[in-house]
C-alpha cells in the first residue's frame, strides 16, 4: 500500500469514527426525547380534559426547511417543519407547504387556526424531528405556562 493509499484509508476511518460518534450522540438525544415528551403530552391532555385549558396552538420555531421528494414535473415549493404544542394534541410538528406557510403567516392567527390540519404527533415524527422537538421543549413549555396564566408556575 502506498503512502497515498494509507492516507485515504486513514481519512475514511476518521470520517467513519466521526459519524459513529455523532450517531451515538443522536441516539442519546433521542432517548431523552422519548423519555420526556410523552409524559409532557399526557399532562397537556389531562389539563385540557379537566377544562383548565382551551383548545390552542402554541407554535415553536421552524426546525427544518426542505424540498419535496423529487418527482416528474418537479415542485414549485418546498416544505417547512415547525415545532408546535397543540392543546389537546401535545408536542409535535406542523408540516407546511412553503407557499401555504407564507400565506397563513401573513394572516392574523392564520398559522394557529390551521395548525391542526398540519399536525404530526410526536410519536409519528421522524427521529430527527423528535430530537429537535425535545430541544424546543423549554420554549414551548414557557409559552404554555404563560397561556395558563398561573402566577406560581
């Protein structure tokens, strides 16, 4: 094996090790998400059933923008994945067409009023979105607590 060949093998090994470490970190983050979010969602449903909360949509940050899957003829738009906490639906993502998102974002309460039609519950989300949702949980919980209006929270 030449010096160049051994360098290439070493580079490949380094990349594989980096990917392996990133996957280990990702799996750990996914375990945390799977441990926290379902119990939070149950609490949201319980509070809603008690009559203490109205049906509401709390929107988080956009966690991904992506093109549609390639198809013959193409697409004029893409998709936006946004974190959300729907009452009573719980934490999940909203999957928007980019053109719909822009139209609704410019209308008063447009995104909030159409959120249920675009909701994907946490349990049905892709693992990468589940991890992103767990990272947004503090923001969503903060907005949820403000919605409750309980001064001691």
